[in-house]
C-alpha cells in the first residue's frame, strides 16, 4: 500500500486545531456573533493587543472629554468645558496631521538620498585595475565602507560594457549540444567499466510494491444484454491511443447497456498504417473474455447496415464529446440518441471518458479490458518472443510479464533449453526514446538544428498539425526556452544518454532503444552508440525475413517495441506523456510482482540540471540526476483523476495484501 505519513497528518490536525479552536474537532470554526472562535493567538496575544489599544484610546478620550465623574450642573461651566473640549480635539487633529507630514517628508528624503547615491555610483567611471596606494595624501580621507565601493565599481562596470541588469538569476540558454558533459560521461564510463552498478537500477526500491497483486479479473455483476442498441467505434491515433480508446468504449457500452461492435481503427497520415483491430488483437479472445460484462458482435445487423448515420444524427465525432467526459454526459446526450436510432457511431474516439468519478465496477472493467482482454495475435507474439529471447542472450528464466505478453505457448520459447541451470541471462535496459519527428514538431521545442531544423519542423506542422501551426501564427505561444525550463520538451538522444550515464549504468549495458525513425537518424544517435556500444533496436536484433510481415505496418512494429519494453529488466522513459511509456509502466506494475523497475525522470528538474552544462562538475551531476530519479520511485496509490492504465495500484485494478 502507499506509504502513510501519520506524523504529517497529526501536524495538520494540530494546525487545524489552532485555526479553528481546540475542541472544534478540526472541522468548521466555532463562530461567535462578532468573530471566529478563539485561537491560541486570539486568547493571549490578541487580548493583550486589544487591552493596550483600549487603554490608549481611553486615555486620549479622557484627556479630550475631561473627567466624566465631574458635576456638569452649572451651564456656564458646561459651555466653557465644551469650548475646551473642542479646542483639544482640534489640537489633536492638527498634531496628527503634522506627525504624518513629518513621516512622509523623512521617507521621501531617504529615498532621494538613495537615488543620489546610485547616480554618483553610476556616473563615476571606475578604475577596474586600481594600483594600491600605500601613502595617501594628508587630505585624502580613507574609505569608510570599502565593500560598498566595490559594489559600486561592479555595477558601473556592467553599465560601461552595455550589460542589462535584471533582478534574479540570469536566464540560461540552450544551444542543443552537451559537448562538455558528454566528454565527462565518456571518461566516467571508461574508468568505471569494472565498477559494480548501483543496486536500485535493476530492482524496485520499495518493499510495498510486493504487496500489490492483480485482481481486475474478478467480477461481481451479471452480464449486460445490450438491448438498448449498438455502439460502433473508430479509434484514432497510434496503437497505444487506440488501445485506450477500446477500453474506454467497452466501459461506455456497459454503462449504456449497449451491444458493442468490434472496434475499427482510423487510418492516419501520420502513422500511415491500415492495420485493423483483428490484425493486432485476438478478436475471439476479446469477445469471449468480456462476454460476462458486455455483448460484443463482429458487425451490425443487416437492417441497420444501410442507415445513413450522419443523416440521422448518430455519427458522434471527438469534437462532439468533451475530453474526459463524465458518465452523466453519456447518460444525458448519448443514451437518448441510442434509444431513438438504435445505433451510435463514435468516430475518432479517443480519450473521451473521465477516470473519476467512475463507479467501482466500471473502473474495474476498464482495467480488465486493458490487462486481460487485449491479447496480441500469434504472429506478433511469436516474433516478440524471438526478440526478447535474443535481448536476454538466451536466458534461463522468464519474467513475470512474459506469459501475458506473448502467451504461454511462446513464453516457453523464450527459454533456452540448452542453457544449464547455472547459465545467467543477460540483463537489458529498454529506453523509449520518444524522438520521432511528429513528437519533435508537436512539442514546439528547439533541438539545436538552427534555421534548417526550424523550417523542417514548421513545414511538418503545416501538413500534419494545421491547427497547431495556425495557433503559432495567431497567438503568442511559449518560447522553446520556457517549454524546456518547464520540462515540456522530449529528451533528445544526447540528454537521454547523459541521464543513463549519470544514473550509473555500466558501459557494457545492453540498451534496447524503442521508437521508429528517430529524428536526425544515426547522426543523432551517435552520442548514445559511442557511450553505450551494446545499443540495439528491433531492426538489428531481428532479421529482414523476421521483420518482413510487419513492414509498412507501423502499429504492428510498435507492438514489438511495447513487448520488448514491458519485458525488460529495467525500463527508462524519456517522455512521461507518451502513451507507450504510460501503458508499459502500468503493465509492469500490474504483472511485474514488484520486481520490474521503471525510471521516470522529473524533466523539469532534469532540465535545470542540464542547463548547467558549462559549469557543473560530473560528480555533482551524478548526485543530482540520481536524486531526481530516486524521488520519483514511490509506491503510490493512483491519484484521483489519473489514468488506471498507468497507475493500476488502486482497489479497482489491484488488491493490496498488507
């Protein structure tokens, strides 16, 4: 379970008690007609302040009004005292006004003196190389404040050279190269080839991870008859976005008591892949496994196939559904349409269902679909088993996730039957380098390619992301420097290899790089391959013949990357917003039995470290990078509103045995 912090909770309770009053139970404040209930400050310090204020005001009123116990029966004396009281009041007012005028004059004079001092400091031309004067003239007074003089000299020198002084730290710039740090990394890796790697690189650091077990396969409801109509879906995006869309639409079908037609995938000019659901996932397993939850058919009944869905208003695009819509949206807007026309087609469906609030059983169905119902087709499983076996160098063990990724049949193929019991498999690190041109262009970041890079990425945005391209022309967008400072840029190959070296991965480590068509090609990968020569991709692990069935099918090739990453001994992501990284890390949590570590750098903090490229020492760099990653390795229960695909540690998906 998640690490509890009782001490912090107790401190928060004590703070609430102080604010709302002891005995209030830390709930709402106890109110009186004039003020909030008593607190420690109001009972002690506040009463003292009020008493002092009352005595002071009372003494003034007493001086003005005189003794209230005096007899005022004589009208002459009464009129005289009234005139005296009026005179005293006028004198008090005049005195107060004079006091405020004096205070204002004093403050303004100090301000003018400060400005005059600054003008004198700036106007005097400094001598940047003064010669020591050991024999001052008799009339030459020694400087009473030499430190102040040094400050004045520095400021005026800055102005002399035309430097623009700003408050705060100077803004660091990024030029796309890390020559100095890369040289340090190469030297450190060469010297430490025989050093033992930090243990936490290859294992989960928290024992609490062992307590979480998969349980999304448990059901406690009756099957849905789907009598309200049929739901069709055409999912957009790449294979990972489409996987999320499929699980979301399964939940929507159950919610609306509708029959789901086997999903279809939209062709994208970015992915250029015509693969359909049945080319990637086992259709029969999908239908059978979810039959206790929803009714699924392969196609619409004949009487509904001829309907013009757009004409009757049953075509619902992703523009019609708000992002992460709540269940109420579907019940209010989609259910009446379904009951009226008997069919609704979600076209371009994606991330259109909220993660919270969702009823417990519907959330569990979401997890059940992702982790149990979507099995890859045998063609993919077999090739992926070959890939994993070679990456492990014919190992003699299976990872916990293997049977779920490639199926029991091909999982046994990963083992080398000739390997003896003493044979030790090679560990490998999977690195998802999300640095394809679509990601680079969409990020609006700069990666050191000068004007040629800018023109190429602008042209790509115009063609593939026209809405974003138009926004860059009509609205002021964040600068590349600001995006990088906020950690919103994907890590480049150079930045990724610096992270690995800083964490302490040995030069001999086998690194599997996931991702197709890295922007910049082999030239951009040079930093990675020079520091980690055992770097491989699926293209040089598998033969041309083995890859032939997947050529021109980017989604199916992406599945091979998904399986190799999920089965790795350690997985490093470079962009936490990537769907592949999110799904892989969630899969490793769900099936990894607390033994499959994932490296998630805090990119905002990592960016701050990298911006010190020209000054930071390697030892300091290592310490800060390791601290950065160590702070992200917490065993957390899924935060409210976050993805169950990425954070399956929640009561809907997993059971905690502590």
